[in-house]
C-alpha cells in the first residue's frame, strides 16, 4: 500500500470526484461514514456524551457529517466549530447548515472564553485540521488544541491529529488516543517522534479511485498482510533439508552465547533446512545442549571469536550477535569480510565494529542486510535532525553502498537503494532482550531459503511482529520474551497462509 504526500492525496480526492462523477459532498459522506463505523465499533454505548471539535475546512466538514450520523443514531453530542478563519470551505458551510437544520447542539469558538469545559464529556472527536495544514497552529486553534490535550479525555482524530504535518517535523498537535485515517497511509502517523500525537492508527477505506492511487508515484510503502502472503515461497511436497537452505550464524562470546542459541533456533523455526552456529569454544557445549538441532563449529579461542574458518558452504550468513568487540574479533571480522561472497545479515557487534571501520562497508556483498536499532544506526550514518532526516540519510547510505537497512523499532523500516517499506506488525512486547537476535536468525533463514534480500527483510520483520500480535491476548507484553517469538513463528505462518 502506497504512502503518499498531502498533495498526492488531494489530487486523488479530486480524481475520485471527477472519474466517478460524484459531488465532493458524496466523498465527504463516504469518509464520515467510514469514521462513524469505526467509532461506533469502539464506542457502542450510545449513552456516552461526545464533544466534536470541527474546523472550517473540509476536515471540519467531515466532523460535521460525523456529528449528523451520531446524532441520528442517538448519541448525545455537542459540536464546537473552531472559527480560526471566517472563510469556510463550501462543503463545510453546507454541512453546518445541515447541523442547524437538524437541531444538533453547536457553538462557534472564536475566543478562549468560548471553549467549553470538557469534564462533562466522555470522548472528544478532533476534526479541526486535516492533511492540508501548511503552517504552525496559532491563535484560537492552538488554544483549543491545548485544552483538548489538558483534558486527558479519549480523543479520536479524523484522518490526522490536528496540527500534525505530513512532510515535516511537528512540535505541537492534538494528542490523539486513536487516529482513524482515510484509506491512504501517511508517513507522519508512524514516526517515533510523533508517537505522542497519533495514538493507535486505524486505516479505513473510503472508496477512493483505485486507478488514481495506482497512478501516483511513490517510493514509500505500508506493508500489508496480502503483500507478505504474495512473497511467501511454497513448501514443495518433495522438499528435504538439503533443498531448504543452510544458514550459518556467527557470533557469541563468553557470557553472550545465548544470543547465538536464539538466532540459530529462530533460523530453523523460520524454515531453513539446516543451521550451523560458529562460536568460541565456550559456546559449543551451550548450543549443543540448548538446541541439539543445530550443528556447531568452534573457534580456536575459548572466550571470543578470533579467526572465522569453516569448510561448509552456507546459503546465507548472519553475523555479529553477542560477538563482542575484542581486537582479535575485529580482525577476524575484517578477514571474513575480505573473503566472503555469501549473502549476509549483520547485526549488533558486527554493526558496532563496522561503525569503527567505515571503510569496511565497501567489502560487503551487494544487498547485504543490516539490522540496526536507532543507536547502532546513528553510529553508522551519523546523527539526524528528525525522523524525516533519518530516513533520507539512511536511503542515501543504502543507495551509495547497495545495502538493505532494517531500522528496528515500532513500525520498523526496511530501506534499500530504491524503496522504503514500513512494517505494520508488532507491539511493545518486542522490546525485550534477545528480540533482535531472533530477528537476525529469521532474516538469515529466509535469505538462505532463496528470498531476495529486501523480501527476506520484509517477510522476516513482518513475521517477527506478527508473533507479538497473535499473543497479545495470551501473554502480557511485559512478560513476553524472545523465546515467545520463536515459539509462535509457526502460528504466524499459519496466519499468513490462511490470509486472515
């Protein structure tokens, strides 16, 4: 699903109206109805009281139609039109006349004294500004937004939280509990720096013209289940361990061999036929007893990796987890990179060592996958000013070095030389020790099975997040551990294959 800019969304709205031969009011009604359906699903009790803040533009018009729908259904509500301008859009003005005609309680807010006390309401609907906002919020609109945020009431925003910019950093906006956005994902709704504004994000279909969406150009995509299903390779009837790929996991040091156990087990559970772990000597008894399905190769040093030597021919390699940064380990990694041509995933200390020797990046095979968390990423590409800057710097880094970069976190980003893919699965449960090690094993497994590097990263990240989604009712997110991810990879595959 394409992520588009505010200007592109405006054009698609216009094209929908033109191609389908409908009035703009009909499209507004579609959007309001989609919002209404989600809102009433979340708040089915019609005894609640609702306070709706509308602006004077088309987002405000959406709010007024929503007010009419809720009023007709029997909800108790009041509408407040925030008159930050005396220039109403035509559709907004039309729906304000309808609000009056239907005897819905409303008031205009022109000064701070007009802002109502919100204590008497159960939920607030925010429809002051939409996607077309181009300047910082000020005046009465800013005062209203401030009061909404101070109220601590559940706030449901229409399309975007009022005050949120789609293409640049936002410093002040409505702090929504949930954002019900219209059909097209907006990047700003999924960026870490906007987490206080967006709340939970729900996408609803409003019937925009699909050909117009298809014609819009974008390098950013929001990953949906159907796309991941289309990438999955079939498991052939006559498959055997020799046909499903051999993953090699290289890492570990004294006290950190558990990371290799997690990655190796995750690799095998993700579907590769064979997995071998390369560890210092201290780690071999650990993995052989903890995970007997894995083969093991021991380094010549007892406590850390000192010289990476093996005679097998893996289909993909994951390296860096738990490896430490001992000088001998750094030298061993350098020699390995000089000689390796096997598809590669690098994580953890492998990334930290690379950041100390940036010239080694040129030794990486094309489309090598890097899986940094934000701090590891900053060591590689430098600091950034905001999330938009982070994405652009990572795009440049990936393009210049022909890499695939997975920026781990809520809504993980997969960035290659051409595209940015935003992942849609996962919960805060994944913020747990070993979660990244498991992801490394999963992506390495998919790479070994013959997936293209970007596809391996996308499928691996999606599956990884889906394990948390599937268990959120059974395992409290505070109690979820990396082993739970591994234990539910099979369930995630079932979910994908059923395409529910």
